[in-house]
C-alpha cells in the first residue's frame, strides 16, 4: 500500500491549517472593493488581481491526502505579456500559493505557476463568465508518497471555471481543476500524485 512518508497529525493543528486560509479569504471579501468599471484601463484590457482558497483531495495514489492553499493571482491580457497576436478572450495568469496538508504535521506546500485562461464568451451571461484554463509551474511539498523521488516537482494543472457577480462590485470565481505533481523523469523514482482541486475566490 502506498503511504505518505511523514508523521500523522494531531487534530487541532489540522483544524488551524484548514480554517486560516478560509478566514483570510472571508476578511478580504468583507472589505470594500472598487467596481470593474473603475478598474478599467483607458487603453486595452485592465490588469486584474485576486485571491483564492484552493481545497484539494488526492485520488491517485489513494492516500486520502487533503490539502488547502491560499493563492494570490494576477490576470493579464495575453498579448500584453507575449508580443504576438492572440484571441481577444485569452488571458495570462500568474499564481503564487502557500498551504498545507490536512493529515500530517510535516505538510507544508509552496507553489508558483503560469496559466493560459480562455473565456467562453459564447456561454456568458450578464452575471456569469465561464472559462477554461491550463498551465504549469513548480511545487514544493514537505511530504512525499512512496516512490516519489523529490520534494520539488513540476505541477501541471487543467481546469474549468466561471466568474460570477453577486452585486455591483468585482466578481467572484469558482473552478474545478485536475492537479498533477511529478518530476518529469528527472529522478529515477517518479511516482506522480494526482488530485482534484476546488478553487473559490474573488477579485480585488
């Protein structure tokens, strides 16, 4: 049976690791925020920033590993970052995350990544704007599963989500992602870790 190479937790530490990012997100949501109209740039598409809580559950290997991460992100017009023509609905996203697992004491997680995000404007409504996204980055996990050769790995992700409005302020977002961790064969031991991640957040 595959198992994590760490100690098991006490429940109070697990509870603190789960609720701290959730409370942080709620505090950010509670502050007054500028409207989207106020954030528009005079020329081109406005840069946008926000925060999410990412709640993950590992399904392969079946170690029952849960984790929660607090993520800050920036969303930019794609051809503003890369100097070539791009579809109007395409964006470039940068994320930085920190969090922990819920089942062990040595469970710190740090990651950074970049994404291409494409709005499905044909399906959009006034209060709903769906999108697909995919990207890759690097991730450090303080823990490893059996057969995983490194604590520093690549982290490709693929997801579908939507922005949605609950009033006159900037929108919120919700997404579901496939999340993969592996070292791409840089180590002889390369047991991948696959998870599904729920993303909930808001724009500033």
